């Protein structure tokens, strides 16, 4: 009977691939299974290299007929409205394929709606800027301005943990900027992305502007990397895969959002109850499968015992079970391999397990580990599961040192009643710090990632300019075009200008007419600051 039921469900949820406005059936199918029950919740047509090339062809053809900003904005608004109308359906699709508790899936669906709403606003605001040429003596009497143009086709690769909103974070900014997209969602959770593609089509998005492919990462990813028509690749996933992708695409713009082992500091003057409550919520939401899940907590020794005594009962009270249950707080991790790895790391730690540490059926109970070793995997690697460590420290400075002690640096938090301490933590850290707990992921600003957790900017809200290219006077990697008043034809820029990071606001008469390096750019390699490009 269970096999028959799974077959009926899969038949009712067969999804084809969107390529050039057509929903295609490749003849091969991938099964999508519930991480909780193992039942088949759908089948998706399987793509390969041939379908990927067809998708890029379609995207290239689409961009030959650009959509004006007002039409892009109108389409994005209609997609947001569609997500609102089908909110419950979308949430249940997320819950079924990702094993995300239904109440968390509803939050993700609402966030995706906000992502499209903000993208629509930005689509109408994308514009160039005036360059204040007369800020320098050489620029007096000259006029310079920027024009923003779409960078080109965007290749987008999204992970399983936010199968709707992280897809929205890639599609919506690209469309707002006027870029066609070839999307590869995670094979474990493709149903949400294909449902979103249906909403895009219903909203009036012309053929070719969005293409969705599901299949082997090697085949699809290889084509996206190697095809020169794909100008930007945006990837969210593991550090190993992300950095290899960056190495293989040196001529493309590559945006990476990778892993993290989020640290939180609790100082002696903090509201310990509030800190423990927030940690219990944000360490175990979606079974800890988020790049900003709280993983390492450093507590000043004076309040350590109080914090632990408050945290452990809160963690033990979290309900573990069926993600479709309205009361469930913690569901399954994505698959058996992840479950076995996490349990192995828990067993290997030198710290004391204060809560959890074992299985409830096939589910990992929320786990709190006290004072693990600095070299334990739960301390220095991204667990990506329902595990949180708590370590006593003697000072805020020691806590900052430990927080900085991994190769990650995406986000951190601090609980303190002293604004001075909060800013001191920010000044001494190599991470993004927030005073208090991490809030909902509000799509209003750039998520500037550094160190091993990523590269570049992950475009959201005000950072939607990411998939666009500045043309003319203020392109980020190019000398500004300056129109001299004497009507002379500008000479070509020197070779170094396309590589710098600073705007070049020089009078054209100062350039070397033969196109060689301008003397201002001649910086010896050994004179460059460590870890930075030499910039004139």
C-alpha cells in the first residue's frame, strides 16, 4: 500500500522543465522524497548538458528584446501577488520536499513574497549616477555620468535549505536588473522552484527570461561555467563546491554564499533569559540547516551557569516530529548521510552533552554541548544540523578571539546591555555582527560576505544592482568615460584600468595615447598591501 500511495502522489506531482517558455519532458525522471517519511512527493524531469545549452540559447534570444523597467516591475509585483494568493500551497510544497516545519515554511513563503516586492521597487529605481568631476582640479569643467546595463545571462545554483526564498533571491534581482536566468535548483527540493516558475509565467514573463533545469550538478554546472554567454554565476551551497566553481570561472563574475559556524557572545551584563530564549529558537529552527543558524555560544563565566540552566529546559521543550504538524519545531535533516555525519560529530566531541545527542526515531534531538574542544568538528566546522555548543569564557576579548577562530565569517551576534561593548566586538571581529539575536532575513541590504563563507555580494533589495554593469563613466572595473569640452575623441583606456577597483577620474589628456599603463597605475607587486589588489 505505501508503494502504491507514493506512486499516486508522484503521478499527481510530475513537473517538467521550463526551457524557452516550453515545459519539456526529457524522458528521464528524478524522484523527490520527503526527508521525514521517505515517501515520494513528486517526480521531476531530469536535465543534462543538452538541455542546459538550449536554456542558454533561449536566454540569449530573450535578452535581444529587452524588457523596459516598468514591465519588469509589473511582472515582479504580479509574482508577489501570486505567492500571496497561493501562500498555503507554496508552504506545503516547501514542507513536503524539504522537511521544513510547516510554520517555518509559511514564513519562508512570506519572505519570498517580500523579496519580489522589494525587487519590483528596485527595478524602477535602477539608474546611473553623475560623477562629481570637479572634485578634482583636472576634472573642472567636465561632465561624467554612468549608465547601468544588464550584465547578461545569469546562471543561478540554489541549495535545498530554502528551496523557495533562496531561489527568489537569485531570480528576482536578476529580472529586476533585466537579466535572463538559467536556474538549477537543488535536486532534493526542486518542486518549489518549478512552482515559482509557473507563477512567473502566469505573471506574464516572456519566454526565455527564466529557464529551470533539474539534474546532475556536474553536467549542468559545467555548461554554465564553460559557456561564455553566461556572464554571472550566483551560487549558494558548500564551501568546497563554491570555491572550485570560482576557480573554474575566472573570467565571469561569481557571487558565492557559502557556509558558516555562527558565533554568539553573551556578556555578563546581558539579559540572560532573553539571550537563552533567542538562542533556543535560532539554533534549532529548521533543524539548524541554515547558514546563519546559531552554532557556537560564548558566555562570560559570571553568568554561564545561569545561561545554561535557562537554555537547556527551553531546548528540551522543543517539539521534534512530523514537519506537517502545526506544533512541530524541529523536523528531519535533509537525508541519511547528513544525519549519520552529525551523530558521528556529536559522539566524537570532548564536550559534555547537556541535551539531546541522540535520535528520536530517525530524527536528531536538539543537542546542546558544553565546552567542546576548539578542534572538535562541532566547534570549527559547519554542523548544519540541530547542534549548539556553549563555552564559558573569562572576558569579551576571549570570546571575540574564539568567535574569530574558524575559517568562516558570515555572521555573528552579541547580547549585551553596553553599546560600547557591542561596538568593541564589531571592531575586533572579522565577521558581520549584529547587536542581539539574528532577526528574520529582511531583504533590504547587501549581504556582503567575506572569508571562506563567500565572495562578492549576494544581491538583495538595495543590492539588486549586482546583476547589472555600469557603462560609461562609472563602471566598477573600468575608467569612467569623460567627455572633454574641446570635442576631442577619447583615447582608449590603459591596460590596468579594467582591473582596478577604484574609479578613474583622470583627464584624458593625462593618458598615454599608445594605450600603455598610465604612470599612476605602475605599482610594483611587492609594494601591494597583503591580500589586496594594487589600486592607483
